[in-house]
C-alpha cells in the first residue's frame, strides 16, 4: 500500500478554514480571529500557529524562507524548514529574502524591506495585548470591541512614573488601523515601525491560543505612546555616542545581537543572518 | 396706608402624631397672622402655645396639619407654602425666606467668617466682598476678630447665637423668621441686634419673630399676635 | 432649576419571581423575601427627581434597597423593571435602554461613583495617581504631562499628599483611600455623583473631614449628588432632600430638616429617635 502525505500536511478542510480566517483577519485589521488550530507534529510553543498559516497558504511555485530570531540556522528554523520541504514537494525553500514569497519568522522582522508580493507569517505565543491587565477573555473581548484600552495605557503611565520611560522591550502594544491594539509577537521594538504602511501582508498565527490576526498592506500601525513621551526603538550607540556596527559586515542599520567571544570580549552582530551574509558577499 | 401683606397665615394648625406611643400632640391651633414688608410681627404667648412651630411650619421644617400660608414672592406670585413643592421651597429658602433658629448647624471645619458669608456665596456674590460684609456684621455683634478664622463649634452659647444671627441677617430675604434671637445675649449686644433688625426693616424685610422678653416686643413689633396653648386632644 | 435625573418605578428582584412577590413583601409585611417563591424584592417602585446641583439623601437600614438603587443607576446591575432618564445639557438618555458602549461612556464621563469599599472603586494594583490616570485615559487624554498634573491637582484637592501619589492605595489609611476614590470620581468633572455609604466605618474625625470636602467640592463644581447612607448625621449635613427607605420601598420623603424634625411615618420616627 502506498503511503502518501497530503500536500502541505493539513487536509483541505483545515486549509480552507485557515484561509477564510485569514480573509476575515485582513478585513478587520488587528482583530484576533479564532480558528480551530490543528494538532501538529510538534509541541505547542514551537510555532504551530505560524506553521499552520504557512501550510495553508503555500502552493506550487512558492519559495519559503524560515527564520528564528533572525537566523536561518537555528534548530527550530531548520526543523520547520525541513518539515515544509518534506510535506510540500515542489515548493522551494531559501535563505535569501529576495527569493522568498512566504517568510515564516519567530520573533523578528527581516531588515530588508518586504515587497508587495511577499507574505510574512509571524509565530505568536500570546496574541492578546490585554492579557496583562485582564484575566477574563470575555471581558477582554468587550474591551477590544469598545477600543477600551485605558488599563493598558495606565501600565505605560506607571512605567514612566517609575522609570521615566516606557520599558516594554518586546511585544510592544501597537494600534492597528486606529482601533484594535495587537501584541505584535515578541519582535523587538526595533521592528515595530516596519509594520506601519508596509507593502507586504503581515500575518500573525497563535497555534496554542487558536487565533489569527493580520496587519494588511499599507495599514496604519502605531505603537502606543503619549503625546509627550514618544515611542523609541533600541539604542545601539556606544559610550562615545557612535552607533555600533556589526563586527562581521559593518552594518549600522540592523538590529544587533550582543554576545561574548571566547576571549570574553563583547561583540555585536546582525541578528538577521541573511542580511549580514549578503552584505558580506557584496564585499562590505 | 394699607401695604399688601407679605405673608398671611390662615387657620394654621400643627399636630404631631407619635406612632410608638399612639399619641396625638397638638402644637399650635388656628393661628391667624399677617406679616408686612418692612415691619415686624411678634408672636407672644405662654410656653407650649406653639410659637416655634408656627415659624417652623412656615419654613417647612414642620409640615402644617391644616390651614394656609399665603406668601407673596419676589415675582409677584401668591403661593401657599403649605402646598408648595419641595423644590420650590428649597428655592425660596435660598433667596426669599430666612430663618434664624436657636441652633447653629455648621460644617465641622467651616470658619466663622465663611459660615456667616455663606448666604451671600449662594447668591453668587464675590468671596472677598461677601467676607468683608460678614466681617462688618461680626464686628457689630462683638465677635472678636481672632475668632473669625476659627470654626464656631467650640464657641459659647452666646457667641454661637451671634454667629447664627449674623448669618441670618447678612442677606436680605423678603421674609425673615426669628426664634428668640437675643435669648443668650447681654444688654449691649441686644441693643446692637435691635439696631440691626430696625435696619433690616428699613430695607423692606418683613419679619416674624418670637422674643423671650416683653420689652423687646415693645421696641420692635408693629404687630403682635397672641397664641394660646391648644386644647389637649382627647386620647 | 434643571432636572438632571428622573427615576420611575425602579424595581429590583433577585430570584425567579412570581405574581405575588410585590404584594407579599414590603415594610408592612416586614420582609424583603417573598414567602411563596423565595425571591428577594430588593427595590420596588422607586421614584425620584434630582435637579442640577442638588444633593438627595437616601436613608435606610440594611436591606432597605438604598444601595441597590444606586448600583442600578450606575450600571453595576441591570434592574428588574423601571426607567431612569438622565438629562445632560440638551441630551436625554433613557438609561436602561442604552447599549454597553453607551453605558460605558456615561459611566466614565458623566457619572462618578464612590463606594463604601474602596476595593470596588479603586484598582489596588496601580498607584493612586495611576487610578486617576485610568479615568482620564478612558477619556482620550493622551498627554502624560497633563495627566500627571491633573492627577496631582485632584489628589491635592482631596487632601492626599501629592508626595504619595505614586504609592499603592493599599498602603493608605481608610480615610485616604476614600479620598482617592473621590478624586478619581471627580476626574472627569461629572455632573452627577453617587456616594454609597462613603464614610461608614471611618473614624468620626475622618468622616467629618470627608463630608466637609464633599460639600466644598459640590459648591465649586455644582455637582448633583445622590448620597446613600444609614447615618442621620451625614444626611443632615449633606442632603437638602431625603428619601427614607425600608424593605425596598420609599416610606417617606421630604426636605431633610423636615424628615428629621417632623417625621410622619412610624418607622422614620423610630429611626430619628434612635439616633445617638
């Protein structure tokens, strides 16, 4: 008996439901649409939401890139990519952003601007920005519906009172299209501006929480702030006021990871490994 | 000259019914009187004749049991105070009918000057001006300046009474009710009060007053009405 | 004098209810509980008018329904029956027919509420200033500096030391917690304020201070108030008119000094005579 695997692992009903959910999410920017998240052959918390989106959307002719914290090489990215190669024959995978039509990412948005023909799928652990101020999902739904985010703003207020600045480092609450505030997944603050008025469609999949939401192309995405206390991205300047550069490619416009080499010296390196590699190839 | 009366009481009676004891207690019966603008009507009679209840019935602190209280308002309407609505009564108390009672109820922390100036604040008069007028009155009534910024809760009976009087006399309501205004005052201060009352009369304020001393009735009243103790009601 | 609130036939019933509930309960039956079906008639046919800038007292003992009335008007509960109309300048709102979003707007912007228990009115997880900020943030204030300034102003006005503005309310005394509640309720300058037993349980000197404060603020802002209490002293001090309630019904109403000095109903007479 020939054992076959359904193209892209999910059955057609599952794919259809996810696609319908995506359409609804695009129609209501920032609204968390519930869907029946399938059991996947990896544990929850390993990107099942993002993966279901990728599998529902991918088709012959697509080229898929998978990154984790900016890197194509990390274990999770490698595993997911292998799974996609296994279950989607005829679909290419790549590490080069320009070649991809679908990018699945955990915790980062690529440095190079995306194109209108590309889709970014982000893996989301906690879809709801309000979960830190309201434990009841029913109440949160009403709050989202009424755009009642005062309690979230109070959190920001308290931060400023204590620390003179908003200290949220990732999962920065961002208002989409003037209404719903989303948790944009654990991307750093640095990446939040990339959501605003982007040419590409950004999809957010939370497998464990069974929600999908979207920031459609060219949509307003405003990180929460006060009129007189603005949103700021991470500061990569050194003690002399110079913007740090990647020690490998010299880039001064990318999000840098900080680590120690074998001598104990501090090094800074592009988190987006593909961006860094391409810069090095171009002879930086 | 027959001036139109400001207030006419017609067959006014007040009876209390105490449910617990199942007793009816008459307080005043068949009171008829007139108060004219710029003149003082004095109520006299023995204790128990219900003099205070007449004043209270006019002010609606007591609900009259029967009779009418016809009051001529600023706007020229004739109202029966017994039947007028609660809101109307509150309005009248604010601007047209004043009552100097025997007790001084104030906020715990309110300073004497503000207590006295309060009726003027309520009329929308500027605070500094109102306080200045209050100061004048308090000085006339011999309340020493050092007490003006102090709440009157700790004052003596006589001092409280003078503060009460000042508050009652500072504004010029059309009808002023006075319940034994000089009861705890010495002769000199009593004279001052008499002066103030005569001044008010000259301003056109009509007054209905109970005095504890016949002499004061002589000095100040244009009309005198005598009340008799009501007959006891058969149980 | 303009009307600000009109309540008609306000009724609240807990339980399944039956045809006999209303006739079988009330002050003459000496109970709130229907003997036939066990439902509780917390409130029956409450009518009253409130005018702009006026203070109305609702007085009664436990089980009188006084707090229930205010909870319905503030949308903490939905009533069993009745109407309430809120007049706000040129607008008129039929309160119990509003949708949740409309109710929220009124609750946040046009009404204020101070509860007996500060836990209900304050968020103990955020600072005193944060509590006030929350109310302002619900009203589209988006400037941090402005929020700070207004919170400081309100706390100063309610005699909370501005230095303590960033502390959590759980570290405050009961009286100070109430003052923070009052500051929060007034943040949006509501024309109508509900006060539910706000000084009950506090020391007498603290009570006096808070009552004084309420009256001063009322004079400044011309806020209409509904003051619910079982304390005659509070009623005497604050309210121009008073309703006396028992077992969910109004048994007497009138000018406060008249209700206290010439009570007509047997129960009111007993209440007044019992005051220490």
